[in-house]
C-alpha cells in the first residue's frame, strides 16, 4: 500500500526533475543577479540610479506581459517544444547580456531575456504536474524549489565573484554556460510531453483569464502578493551598492554576504514551513513581518559598520522576508477553486513580475548616487518598504478571515 500511496520516482523521473531543476536554477540566478550587480554596474556603465532602476525593471515587466498574454495558450502545444523554444530565446537574451557594450544594449538584452524567460517557470511546473502523480508532486516541487536556494548559496556568490574579479559580463557567461548544458539535456533526454493535447479544448482561455481577474477574492490575493514582491524588490534593487558605498562592505565580500543569507534561508525555510503548519499562516506572517520591519529600519539607517554586523542584519531581513513569503503562499493557495487553480497561478505570477518591474523603477526614483558614490535617501526607501509591509499585514488578515468564513460555511 505504501508503494501505491507514495510511489518511488522512476529513473526517468529522477533525470527529468534534475534537468528541470537546472533550468529553473538558471532562471532564478539570472533574475537575482541584476540587483546584486548594482555596486558594479553603476560605476562601470556610468549610469544614474534611475537608469539602473529601468535596467532592473526591463526583465520583469516584459516577462509579466508575455506571461499574461500566453498563460491561456500554454496547453495547446507539446510542453517540451514550448520549453525548448522559450528557453532558447531566454539564452539568446543572456548571450546578448554577456556581450552588451553599453547601458542601452543591456536594456534591450534584458527585455529579450524577459520576453522569453517569463513563461519558463509555469512551463516547468506544468511538466512536473503532467509527469508526476499527485502523491509524487510534493517531493518533485520540493526538489525544484531547491533551485532558488541553490542559486543563492552557490550561483549568486560565484557570479558576483567572477563579476568583481574579472568582469560583469562573465557573470552572465556563467548563466549561459549552465543554460547551454540544460538546453541540450532538455532536447536529448526529455520525451515529448503532449498527453494534455488529447483533452478536448475548454472555454476561451482569454475569457477564463478575465473571470480570474474580476474575482474579488482572487484580487485580494493578487494585491497582497504584488505588495510583498514590490517591497522586496524596492529594498534589494540597490542593496549591494548601498552595502559597498554606505556600509563599508568590500566588493569582494559581497559573495560572502549573499551566500550566508542563502545558507540561512536554506536551513530555516523548512523550519518556517513546519511552524506555519503548527501555529497558523497569519501568526507566522505577522512574526516574520515584525522581524523584517525592525531589520529594515536598522539596515536602511546604518552607517559604516563591521562586516559581521551587516551580515547579521542582512540575513535577518532575508529570514523575515522568507517567513512572510512561505506563510502568504500557503494561505494564498487555499483561495482559488480547483478549476481556477492553474489560471490563478499564471495570472498571479504575471502580475508579480509586472508590478515588481515597476517597483525597481520606483526604487531608482527614490534614491540617488552622489559624486562620492554614496546612495542617498535610503532611509526614505526604508519607510516605503515598511509601509508596504504594514499594508500586507492588513491584507493578510482580511484574506485569513475570508478563508475561515468559507471553511465554516462549507463545513
């Protein structure tokens, strides 16, 4: 019976989830790298904070638009072919990033990368859903989510090291190298994923998307998630430049700073998950928010400090953000009806990407870099982030009560 309820992965399933995880790692690493490069790109490209905000926003805005436009049509093609097409386009964008000679060329390269990269995540999740039974998906998704932690622990520090010791173009070269390996593995080792094409087509996908967007309960979750992402991106867009110019962190210590935060996230994420199950989503969210607010208030008002002080505050911010993300995601997935779940997730992801891109532009408008390299107005930026965190606490309370009322009604 155990074998029936929790079947083991076949060798092909192990290979498949490993390949998809590698694909996912390159996507996450590419997205995280831009903000982490602020300390290097601002002087190298001789650009203002407004221009850097535009540079960071180019990917998520273009990715969000593409994701929302194509979300209703993803089920009309073989998922392997769809993945190969969009992943190849993503790698083409990364190639352009690795050879971009100017700010303008890099913005165009980021737009190309976003157009193709925005739908790769949903395609990967759809493949896992198609090829793993219900009782296997939790383990498969758990392995897939390790890509995020892996990119923060290994990929991002290595990319930052290459950027600081050699050249920032080399950091994108690392992503391209890993991506070329991944695309060949997808082509040679993954079988066609087309069983869904045998299912008769349902209602017009655009009509379904409009239904999702017009649902008041869903809109509350979308608004909460976009506020969550916006606060995180506003804070992190110029974080590395702030650390090196305002807090006295050496450029060569940035990999250590981000690496320790990644290790802490990797260790505490499952613990936070268990605490969420035990004490409830709202309680864990509020505790995580309190920690994050206190640390953001300290971090954005810091001056020159020892490296270990910056590491502690920076890591605690990541842990607070992680607690908020895990608990809000757990509650948010309860809201959509079963028949709406796929479209709900696609629309939610697209909105987060698009609004996240605008948040990066807002960060570039709030702060500015003076001639001595200092990033000014960071305390003001901290007030904006804290305000968004407080707003999400109110929204989470409303969503929590809504879910409880629905559970009581259906009981």
